C-alpha cells in the first residue's frame, strides 16, 4: 500500500498560481481568499478596480499573496490582455455571473444576449485564453467553473440565467474532454442558494422560505461551505482523477421532490 498523504498536504497549494475571474463578488472573493489561504499566489480579476483592489488587499492583510487585474470577460481583447498579464497558471476559477428576474414573455433580445454572454460566453472566452497558459503544468492544472442549481430542473424567475448556467455545465464536460491531453482538468461547482449580489433581487423573504422548505438541510448556504470542494478540485493531489464532474453543494435541494 502506498503511504497515505496527510490531509494538509493534499490541499496545500503552495507554489501554485491561481486566477479568480469574478473575484470581486461575494462568492468569487471568498474563492480568492480560500485559494490564497491554501498557499496559492492569487490574481483577482473583475471589472471593478475598487472592489478588486479591496479583495486583493484583504488577502495581503491576512498574510496571503494577491494582485488585481481588470478584465471585462465579455470582451475578447480584454480577456486576452488579462491572460497575458497573469502568465503561467495552475488554477483558473471562472465565476462571472449576472442574473435577471424579468418574466419570460418580457425578455427582449438585448437582455437575452447579455445573460447568455456574461454567464456562458465569458466562460468560453476565459477558457480559450487561459488554457494555453495552463497546458503541461507539473502535476496538471485545474479549471473550475461555476454553474447553478437553477441549471435544472427549471426554477421560476431565472429563465435566462438558468439556461446559461445549464450551458456552463455542458461546456465544462466538453472542455474536460478537449483539454485532458494538455493535463488540464475541468470541473464545475453547482452551488445551491448562497446569498450573493447577482441573486439579491431574487431572494425575497417569500422566495427564501420556499427554497428552505425544499432543502433537506433547511437553510441557505454560507460562502465558506464552498471552501472544501473548491480546494479539492483545485488540488491535483486531492482530485487528480476527477474531470468533467458537476459537483453539487446545495444542502440536498436537487435531491428533494415532494
């Protein structure tokens, strides 16, 4: 029998470089802080310089290593410029996101295109631009996308967002096959309901009561409850034979029927 690695070694990212796109948001900022706490040198990427610098500064204040790079993930040139600034990379967390509560019959072409482009098209562009920086890394590399419980079965009030996030899950599995020869694993975290900026308009009190009533663990998630799955997927020692997986962290929401 081979020796068992100590848990601390399994999830140690010391010496690795990670980038979190969408790192200026609630969950993205947590992802960046978590990777830095595990030893990674982290680049926080997003549109807001003020918020990005605040996240990176908080990580540095806690003893980690972090910088901010501005990016508009809907613009290919901006994404390519950001990738050039980041350089070699071991872990990419692609977490751009925007939501909408517009009823189906009232969604116009512009809003439909925006929802698909920010939530799905951006992930496609990011993976295209950053994958070459990750190919052939010692011990392999990891791309982690962020899908959603709304990706299916369908939920009310989030049609465009849910369709795009279903696409993220499908794209993740295609990329797992496409990038495996380059030593890049691609997996998705599928969060349940975690309070964040993009779902603030959706999570009314009545909505929260409905969600909690449909969740076996009977509550919403806390951002830190994504730390474990994030580090597992980021570490080649911990999840080296895992690719194409859609890992649900939803308190049992997807397992509930009537």
